[in-house]
């Protein structure tokens, strides 16, 4: 799905409404008479007027990101119940119940702005917890990435109250299927994976008997790193009720291992906890929402501003503030390369959500006001 952006306009000193101060805090070089080192013409005051100040309006296309949800459907997702709402007076629910409802919420919120697909690991057809079948994963996605693909994702998942869920945690096989599917799609569109799991990966290729469940699959971070480094496909990691200690299946520390995967995926969280570690359903929903708010909000500018300090960004007619970085900022935008070239911007989480909801973004190339 291609979403047409709003017309990009330019006006000296802001638009007719007075919006568009565009103060980004970037210092502009001057020679005492105006800017120097920029193309353009010189007005009677001696100021350089860049060619793209006063440029005619034009349109940009915002390309939606292709996103595969890589979802843990192992036996532990129903074998473990949790206090999903932090209310001791309500009944606990399975982790799968919370995951289903969280995915339901997220695709409902972002279906128009992102192209969703899904891979379940292990396969939905795994009939039991026998080691010979517990690690099976389909080689094709359970739901192909499509515009408005949220309904197909939910149709591919067992219902929220299902107890017919079996198998190990073959996350590497799930990532492999997701990655091959993304590679088959238009490479001009941005791509991403969201891995959601309640433990470290097992099902290491070549293992048998109890080793299938007991041994950690060290291939997972290597696979995720390769996707990021070689294909520019990041992996965002969400953990469900992850403990910082040695687990039973596999016999390893899932906290440490998911930290490794999150770092390899290219978008680790700041601080010691590199993945999103949800302790109840609200946190699970918030984590996936935060990630989807990060995806697809790097926007190329068809024409780089020659006065980068004076660029203004608007979503639905409201000016978005400039920030130095999205780290710690919910609203705002910044240049992806603060030292130039100034041909790409990133919208922070809340502003990114606004773009997904509205679908239009306008840019004003402001000029230095005449003296």
C-alpha cells in the first residue's frame, strides 16, 4: 500500500498561518551577509536565497513497512498462566490468551499504516510434545504480508482460549521462514520482524531426545544479526514474563539470551534490559505498540533542504517539534544524519503513530526572513 504524503511547500519566514518556525538548532554558516556555500540567488539584502525556498508544491510517497510477527506458539504459552491485569481479584489467563489479544489490538491500531504477516513457531499442526515433532515450523508464513493483513494474521492464530498448543521453541526456524518471505517481497519497501516469545530458543538442529528441549539454540542471534547486517531487516524482541535465571527448557538464562538477540537485531532498548520484557498484558500490548510506532518512520526527503535549520514538519496540520534524538522523546523529528546530508528524517514514536493514523505529512522549507 502506497500512502501519498501531503504537498511539500515553501514560504519565506513561515506559512500564512504563522506556523513553520523550523528552528532545529543547527548552526548555519554565514559570511556576514547571509548564508554561504549554498546554491541559490542573492537578494537585495545580500542574503543567499536557496533554490528550494519558494519551490512549487510536490508530493512524496510514504512506503509502508512489511512486518512479520514471529510468534511463540510453544506449549509453555498455555502451560503457564499469569496475572495479566495486576489484579489479584481476577482469574489468571494463559500467556497465549494475552498474546492473542495484544496482537488483535495492535493490528487494529496499525493495519492501515503497516503491512502485517505472521509466522507461528512451532507449526499450528504440531500434535503433541514429542521431541520428533515438537520443532516443526512451516516453510511458508502462516499469514503472508499484505496490505490490511491484520485479519489474516488473527485467522492464522489459535483462538485466545485455545489449549491445543504444543511443541518447543524453534525460534530460529520461525525467523528463517519470516526472513525468506520478506526477501521475496519488494526490496524497495522497508522490512522488519517482531519476535515475541516467553523463553530462550531450543530445537537446535541436530539434537535428539531431551536435548531438543534442554539445549539453547545459539544460531538464533547469528541469524538475526545476518538479517540486519546483510538485508537491512531489523528484528525487535519482546519477551513475555522473562526471568533472569536458569530456566528448565532450555537449561539456560532466557534474559541473557534475549538480550543477545535484541542487540543482534539492531534495535536494542537503552539500559541493561535490551529487549522489551512484559510482565502483564498491558505491558505486552504497550511493548508491541511502541515497536510498531518505531517501524516505518524514516522518511526520505525528495529534496534536501539547503537551510536545514529552517525545516518544518507537519502532521495533520500540526507542527512536530525538532528533537536532537528520539531516545527519550515520544513526539518530534530529527535528521537521521545530523551532520548531513539532510535528505532523510525520522519521526519519534508518538509522531510516527500519528503518521500511521493520518497517512499524510507535509514539509515546509522556510527562508531566512528579510532584514
